[in-house]
C-alpha cells in the first residue's frame, strides 16, 4: 500500500521479489480499494512503506485494526533508517498503529521473503485456532441445548408419573373410606333412581 504513489520504486522492487518467490502481489494507492479487497478476502498480508510518523499508511493501519486482528491481516512496515540509525519514533508509531512486524530498509531480499513466510504461517495458525474455537463453541452450545431439552423431558415424565400416582392413590383412599363407613363396594352399574326397595 503506497498512498499518493510514494515510494513506488521500492514497492515495485518488493513486488517483483515476492512474485519470484511464489507470492501474488498487487500495489494499491487508494485506501478504499484496499479495504474493499480485504473485505472480499482477497488480501492476506499488507505491506506499507512509511517514511515518517505522520505517514498516511499508518493511519490506514489504525483503521484496519478496528475490524481486523494483528494476525488476521498482518501488516509489515518497511521503514527507513534515520541519521542516527534506527528511527525509534517511527518504530513506536508503527507499533501503536497496529503494525504486525517491521523491517528496516535497505534490507536483503531473503529478509523480506523470510518475513512474509513467517507472517503467512502465523496468519494460517491464527485462522486454524479461530475455526477450532468456533467449532468448539458451536459444539458446546449444542450440548447445552440437548441437556436442557432432556431435562425438560425428564421433568415432564416426572409430572405425569406424579399425576398418575396421585389419581390412583385418591381412588384407593375413597374405596377405603367407603368400606370403613360400612358402605358396600359397588359391583356393577349404580342405580340412581329413588324408590322403596321391593321385598
């Protein structure tokens, strides 16, 4: 990502080196186009080439980190040395902006290839862990739902048994009460008609 076509020569050189090693690279000069490609899962790693702590590419990096983890979309910052050697202010700004890794320019070809390979491996591992966590969460949710359903089923069965036992006990107690009061046990259909029994 090189906003306003800055450092285009460096970007083209990096692109050629990485494509020689088997990577596919595209140069973006517009933030919205790059974010759109990221949302469409077309981008795995972003390389920025900031010259100073106020560089626009660092603002892009901050925007990216709002929605994407450090390893979900790794960002490699290619930063220049200053007159005293390592530009500590720029390094700090890169870290705060959400850069995943930093490489100081000028650098050896093998250095950037190695960096990209490491970031790619970390990204793949992060994705695997994410998928595993999601799978375990769904499995756990399914088990909880199943346990809840079984508990409800057992509760329903217990209520049915209780109601059945209560009904039987009630009938038994009524029969027992009638016997204790000297009333005959019914042997057939009851005759509810009133009248004087015939002798």
